[in-house]
């Protein structure tokens, strides 16, 4: 791949890597990735400023790290004097007033994906890609590496990952200058092709982001190019169902679940599994996962495999000792924000939120819910994400949601008619597809109305699941408040 293909335009990787140590201005600074990048650059000594249209908790976190933030409509005058490089999130268009002003001054303007490729240290970057599970798997990888680093008194790994680790309350860690660096590699817009990691994981590959790729064949070509970018001295670890086309793109050694890697299930308690991982020539100790879901067994196996293979490769220490350390580290992982995240319990109603917005994600989340809460009715408030995705996967969504006892569907979030084109379906169509399967389902024309209808049908003992990647997490406080009111003894106010 040419430098232009990997870094875009006339950008010089060496030059821009140096500029990221100078005065950096972030556009769309409140995004998960861009805000994390800002915190890492600050930790490395760069001078960082930023801009976003609206306040957020992530912006406040940047301020606490010493980043000066402007909020409001973007204006050319907002570009700080002395800026040496601008990084914009994928949500900020190339003709943004500040981006245009920077270009007019000859200041390089990079997409976040390009900057990520530059901030990830050469030969120390480890990337996790896949249609599903990459955020969780990336944090599992970091925890396994952290366990190894602790055992060896070795440099601490850094991380820049799309979701907040609950235990660490962050999505970005600068790490030690000579430690491993874990990144989540997003396939949208071929962003992950800006990375050239030493090692990589591909969890799975399915039809997704079809508004960009068009078809599965094009997606597979992109993942094959990602695998090709991995260092020939490194390692690619693949999920058991990753298509062969991706493996054929790799130039490095490849391990695959179900071939070089085998999982022995040892037990389960309410959806949380115990297992042992067999790698070429040896096996790990028993692993007890703190996060639910059978799918997380595979995620953990992939993370452990890459961490152990690379950890053992950098030391003469016995592989079994490295494996035990990696397991200890991974067992400390207790989840990512918005992934099977328990919001609390009001009376005998447990409320859980998950980012699931693809049929496969909805299915495995609800299957895990059945295991974790086997004695409760399962009620789902679901927010579809984009009309095009809802249309293309309408029947698949209905099949996944039929696991629930009852479903309330909100209006579609993030409708983009310029992308959706003729692919158009929303809550009413999904409700009809559920009705054909005998699932009690209703729609809400707004998020507020959907919440009203959802609460009206939740019984006194239930598992209430709030699913979606849009603004549906905003119902959290109101949902819990109204459940608490319902549970409060007569004459006592709810919380």
C-alpha cells in the first residue's frame, strides 16, 4: 500500500508524527476516539486545544487533562494561533470552517484514523478489528498484557479504545514509551488501513456498514488488506468464523480459533463461563470470566492468544508462567461502558443497557440475558440505528429480538437519507416483522413515548434491557426514577 493509501493526501507520516508532539487542535473533540487521542497527546507533552458543538462528559475530561476547549458553532476564528496540526473526527466534514482555515494556512489536517496510525508506536501497536466485539476484546487484550507486564516488571501497555473500561473509567492510556499499545481498529471508511500493527486480532467479519462498502465482498477485501498490513514478524489471530479471504491476505503467521487454538469449556454460572485455552504446545490455567456471554469466551481466547504469543516472544520465561500472568490480568476485566452494563435494580426489576445495534449483537446479548436472568421476563426497549441498516436487516433484527418476551421499538436514530437512499424502514416495519413471529411489540413515535409504553408493560419482576447505539442511553435517569416511584411504599417519594 502506498503512503497515500495509508495516510491520505500529501501527508508525510514522519513529519506528522513529529507534529503530534507540538501544538495540536482537535475538531469534534468530544468524540470517544478524538478525546482519548487528546488525553494521550497531553500525557506525551503535546500542547492540545479542541472544539466541539456541544458540551459532554468527555470534553470535561479533556479540560481536566489541561486541554482548552471551545464549544459552539465552528468558526474560522476559533482556530488557535500557533496551531501546527489539526485532527478532525469522522463526524466533522472536510469543509468545516476551522479545517478550511487550517488548509488555507498550510496547516496539515488529518482524519482521526490517520492520527491514530501515527500515534500508535511502530512495531509496538496491537490492533483489534472485527464487525463485533472489538471494543471488549481490545480491553481484554490490554488486561492480559497488563498481567504479563506486572509479572515481568515490564513496561505498561497503552491503549486507545472506542469504549470506556469500567474498571479504569477511561478509554485512553498513554502507557510506557516502550510498552505495547492496544488500539481498536474500525473498518468504517477503511479507517483501519491507516494502521500497520505488529500484531492483530480479527474477531469476525459480517455484512455491515453497507452504506459505505456496498457488499460483503468489498468488506472482505478491506479486512484482507488490514491483515496484510500486520508486521511479517508479528501475528494475526482470527476468530473461528472469519472468512478465508481475510487469512489469505496476511503475510505474518496466523492462528485461528478452532485450528491452532482450542477452547475447553469447564463450567458456567449465570452466563459467566470458565474455560481453558489450548495454544500450540501448551495450555493456559483455568480462566474465570467476570463478564457474561458465551461470545466473550471467544473474545477472551483471542485476546489471551495474542498477549501470550507476543509476551512469550519477548522473554525467555516459560510460556506457562506468561500464560498464567495473562489469565490473572484478564480476570480483572469487568466490562466496558454500554456493553451489558447494569444500570441498577429498582425492586425486582434489573435494568441493563447494551450498545447492540446489529442483529448479531442483539442476538448474543439477549442470549446472554436469558442465561444471566433465567427466572425473569425479558423486556426490551430497542432503538434502531439508521433506516438503511433497519431495512437491510429487518428480518434478522426480528429473529434476534424474538428471544425477548416483549419489545418496544423507538424511532430510528441517526437517519441519513443521503446515505439511506431507497433502503428505508423504521419502527413500524420492525414491529410488524415481530408480530409475524408472535412477539408482543409496539412502537413509540418518539423516545419519550416509547419509554412510556415500555414502562407500562414492565412487570414487578423482570429484566429490562435498553438496546441501541444512539441517544437511547439518555433514558437512564428517567427510567430508573419512574421504576423507583413505582416501587416506593405508599406515601413515600421515589428516589
